[in-house]
C-alpha cells in the first residue's frame, strides 16, 4: 500500500502527461515555455485571484512574498508552532524573528485568540515591530481566516496564506490560496496538486506586488528587458516540463480527485467514529483537500509500536510533525524559542497520519482501519 499513490495517479493520467512532456521535449522550450503561462492563468482562475506567479518551490514562494513586503531585521512575523519548517524558516532567512503561536487542538491550524495575545505581547515588549502573519492551511484544511483576518486588520499586519498543503480547500465556497494578501502553494509531488519535481506558486490581487514578484523571480529583471536588472532578485522559475505535468493533473484535480479524496476521508470517519481516536475536524462551511488524514492517539498507545505493527501489515504511516517549531535546533537560544504552545507539544506526541489520496479504495481503507482498530482495542 502507498501512503500517497503517485504511481496509480500516473497510470490513470499517463497518456495526457506523456503527451504533455513530449510536446515540451519536441519544442525544446524548457524554460518559460507557453505551458507555464497557460498553467498560471488556469491556476489564477481556479483560485479566483488576478495574478498567479509560478516559481521554483513552495519555500521560494514564501521567501519571495517576504521580499516583496520588505520583511527584515527587527520585524516580527507570527507563525503557527505546528507546521513544516519552511513557514518559519523563510521569515528568519530575511532577518525577521518568527514568533510562534499555538494552534487549535482539533483543526491543527493557527488559533486566532492566541495570535492576538502574541501580537499584544510583542507590542508591549517593544523589541520587534509586528509585520506579518503566516497562516498555514495544514493537512488540506484552510485556516480560520474569518477570525484571523480581522486580527491582522486590527493591528495592521500583512497576511500570508501558506497554502502548501491546502490547495483545493475552501471556506463557504471561497477557495484556498485566495485568503492572504499574498498566498503561496507548493507543487511538491506529495501535495494535493503535485508535479514531478519541485515547484510552487504565488497568488495575489495586488498588481504592483505581482509585477515585483515576476521581476525578483528572475534575477530582478525589468518588465521590458530581462538583461536589464533593476533590483536584486533570485532564480526561481517553474520549468516547462513541470507545467506540462501539472496541466492534466489540475484538470483531474478539478474533475474528480478533490471529490474522491473527500469520499476517502468520509470512509475513514465512518470506520473510526466509535474508536478512542480523535478524528480530524472539518468545521461547518469548510472543505479540506486532505493533504493528510491525521488522527490523535489516546494516552497509553505507543505510537512507535503502533507504526511498527501497521508497517508489518504493509500499511505505511507518517508523523507530521514530531517537533514543535519553537524547539527546532535552528532557533535554539533565540527569542523564537520562547513560546507557550502546549497544544502543539501534545499534538507532536500524539498525531499519526494514515494513507490518504484520491485513489484509495474502500478495501484499502478497511484494511487500514481494521488493523488500526485491532491494535488499539
């Protein structure tokens, strides 16, 4: 059994993907070919924003957003403590200080009340200037922007939506990667919409920011002449082959994959509803794209032993994430390490992610849940 079955997906989409790659090879337009622009337009239309700028990966996407906003030394950027390293790494790379904020124990996403408490504390201490919030759509579920956005507006903070795992999720019909002043996503192969290498994208309605982003993605080039570099930038482009892979994948994602992965989640919910596991919560009006299906284990269940028992039955599992951001070695001895994030610390000890993708069958889910229930009984 595959944790995320990219082989099965390729079997289903093989003809379209192979044809797309062959077209790029025949044209020899490997960088900035027409498929890149086509993909950017389709992504912007799907998300519902004016601009989509593709780039090298999801980490670059966040860094490029930070560069656009002039995030720098002396700035505080508020980041959920329960997330992948990039969410805090990118502000820190620009010289800012990540301030880690606890998350909601059921949705795993940034807690808006804790966010406001953290902002007030930073303002009272006066050491850093509050600049921006990075809200992460963890495991496919959009963060609660109905609560987070008003906090950002109240304190004059920029809002970045880190939708690396959230592409395809929505709140009341509004699609993920449209909630931030700038939003970003990743096309890492295992993401809800993934390519066959690294890739990322940035979304915004701001014309000035979009122009700036297109420049700094390509060494700070001017809009008229790529050999007239008007600012310092970086080299971060989605190559044409990856765009050709993503075009049929996006079509399949829209047509059936998002629906099918939600059906798989419903089957998991039904099979595990009467167990001692804490199942993922999808609030009313929210839709998840299910980058992960993550349960919380009860006290007394040894996670490592459980994983070993499932592995013996050829059932893969993963732990996202085993260590809070504020306890990462890179932040040791810094103000970022000073965080009160008890919920995150408990989650890191109890979460377990099960196989999840649009091509799971009912028998697959029965195999996983029977083995899981048998162990914890």
